[in-house]
């Protein structure tokens, strides 16, 4: 499972399944969007921990759909 934090190493043409952690949700979404992903699904890999995705106030425009499971 990839964390989606290494933007320059991503090559995605589909909806990507990414694990939680290592960088912000905004960074993950921006990296995937720039790599050509059609969407982002964040997998909660921390047992018992709730997952709430949010973006920083000065976040760049994210146009791909993003959700968490």
C-alpha cells in the first residue's frame, strides 16, 4: 500500500487507494491529481482511530473525488 506522499514518483491513471499517514490529505490528493488519478480512496490503517479528511485553508484546488474508508 502506498501513502501517496511522493508526488514525483507517482504514475496513476485510475482511482488510487492510499493508506493514511505520512503527509496531509491535501498533499496526497494534490500528488495523485497531478499524476493523473481519477480519484482518491484513503484507507484507515490505524485500528480504532476515526478518520476525518480536511484540507488546509490555503490548499490548492483539488478537483478529483476523495473519500475515506
